[in-house]
């Protein structure tokens, strides 16, 4: 997991059991991304309609010398997926695999350590709260047990 660095690294990132993968993507790519995530047992995803600017939406107004006008923002979708540490790289690879066109505006992924997960219905915390019905554990036990 090259993205998650050791504590003795100068660009130290706090180690955690869980991480939030936050991806800002092209809206029309979201169905492909979600179906790929579903296939790997990801059941918990939060999606928001957002607008932003990066290389794609920021080039013309950068030198305009006036205020940003709101209509320059590009419509995007933000996907937030909290997963255990060992799923992080696979989730990132799936997102890139399904969201990438190679053109400016494909988006960006931010990775954040998550201190804890609490399931509201049961009060469960940590790994128990992270585990989703139909998720990885269910998928692997479905094949082996009757
Ligand atoms: P239950 O408590 O009934 O077992 P759950 O806690 O597994 O359910 P929900 O309560 O259905 O899951 O989740 C509510 C919302 O929380 C979802 O619609 C989704 O937006 C968000 N969510 C749940 N799990 C995750 C996750 N791992 N990553 C990102 N968002 C999540
Ligand atoms: N790791 C969880 C599971 O396998 C799924 C996490 C998620 O859906 N975000 O049950």
C-alpha cells in the first residue's frame, strides 16, 4: 500500500484501520464506478452532487482579474467510501479503471484516515460497524459454507 506511509516518514500520514476514499468524478461515469465497487463487495457509499473547478474548469477565469463567476464551475459527483485499510488500494484502482477517460476533467481522489465508525442502529464500533451486509465477509462465506 504505497499511499499509506510509515510513521517515520517525513510526509507522515496518521495510521488508521479505516480510510475515507473521496473521489470527485464525472457524473456520467458514476454508474460504471458504482457497479464495479458493488462487484467487489462495497455496499456503503455516499454520493453528492457538487460543482468545482480544477484544470478543466479553472483555466479561463484564472487570468481574468475579476471575481470567479459561478457558472464556470463544472458539475461533478463526489463519492465517499469508507473502507478498511486493506481495501483502500483496490477501491482506488477500481475507481481509476472505471472513471478515467484520459482527458482533462477526469477528477481527483483524496484519501483520509478515519478514526472510528459507529453504526447508529446498534452502537457497534470499528470493524463491526464497517462490515456491511452483502460485503466482503458475506461474499467469501457464501461460497464456502452451506
Ligand atoms: P444498518 O445500520 O441498518 O445496518 P448501515 O449502517 O450498514 O445500516 P445505512 O444505515 O444504510 O448502513 O447507511 C446510511 C448511509 O450511510 C448510507 O446511505 C450511506 O450514505 C452512508 N454509508 C454507510 N456506510 C458507508 C460507508 N462505509 N462509506 C460511505 N458511506 C456510507
Ligand atoms: N469492508 C466492508 C465489507 O466488506 C464494506 C465497506 C463498504 O462497503 N464501504 O463488508
